C-alpha cells in the first residue's frame, strides 16, 4: 500500500492532474485521490494542494519525491528481474509511435503467430525508458537520444535521417519549420542544429505525423523522420534535403534491463526486431 501510494504521487507530480495520473496508471480519478489520501494519512503530512483543475505539490511532497524516487525505481526493477517469465507470461514492448508504424506493423503479425503474449504500447522516449527501468515494460523501442546514466542495456539499430516535407517546391532551406517537441529530452539536440542553420521552430508538436500532415496541407514545411515518410507514403516531390540535415539524425535503439537478455523469449524478440529493422531501414 505504501509503495503504491508513493508510485501514484510520482505519477501525479509528472502529470499534474488526477485524471491524467489515473489514465497513466489505468485507474480512476477517484482511485488516485484515495491513494494520495491514504499516503497522507500514513505519513501525517499534506502532500498536495488544489490549484484550479491542477494540483500543486507541497514542500513535504517534493522532499519525499526527491528522496525516494530513485530507490523506488530500483526496487521495482529488481522485483521485475526476479519474476519468472513463462511461455504464457505477457511481455510488454513500449515503443515510439513512429517506429511502430514504420517497422513493427510490418513484422508483428507473423511474430505474434509464434508468441501471442506480446503487448505493445506507445509512448515518448523518456517515458519508455522509465517504464523499462521500473520493469513496467520488458523492452523499449526508442527513437531519439536516451537520457544519461539510464542504467539499461541497449542495442543501437541505426541512425534515422530526417527530411523536410513541404507541399510546394523549396529552392532553399526554409526559415521556419514545424518540429516535434524540442523540450523533450530525446529531441533537445535538434534545437542547436536548427539554430546554427538559422531555422526557427514555428510550432512544436507532440506528433511527427501531425506535423507532416500540416505541412502537406500547406501550413508550413515540417521536419520529419524517414519512418513517418514511409508510413504516410509521402511522395518524393514533397521531400527535400539540405546540407544541415546531414547532422540531424536520431538514433534508434532497443533498451532493456541487463537480466532480460537472459530470458529466451525477450532475447529472441530483441534479435528479431534488430534484424528486421536493419534490413528494411
């Protein structure tokens, strides 16, 4: 109960509202509220305060999070390492949405025929890493830079290139682009490269697909990875390359807890994904 309450507080701190925390934990908003109330009762301290529709952490809550968050993740991961993985045990594969669309959609039907207990969820890279660190996911399929000192084993598959999508011809690099969220730690490296090229991020989206479709709709050109070009079947006449893009690639990695590679089912899934993606990228 205590660990459950602390985990809920950590999620609530990141999401900012009871409803978003409930969605991430797959529980109701009232269940989130009850867990926090139980934790406050156990500790004898007020942990949150309402601020409109959002919540604000008290100083006691922030101190608690700072002291226990790393340990909680370590404990959760250690528990995962000690779980027995049977032939019918679910294996959760946490993935970047763009990578699922471009690569896993082409291989998973066949793979699921031999191992039907694999589940796929989509998230941004920082959350994928968190899920693998805590054992909530067995394997992460990530696009973009991984956070430093993540403590996971990784397999680098390839570096994915970018293109500029536009519905009209471009004679030179545009002065502004639709980009993905540059505050996302997986994407922050892009900001410096764009600045050096004299390009302003006009809108920062949470979806490369949305950026590409807005560009094709004539809003403004968009910076888009090749996986999205493949998924949307964007015609080559709408794709443009400029010299600065040579430095603007994003690494594609699999990440997993070191002990997971000793599990035959997870090892086979890792090797299958690596071989398939490298052969089709």
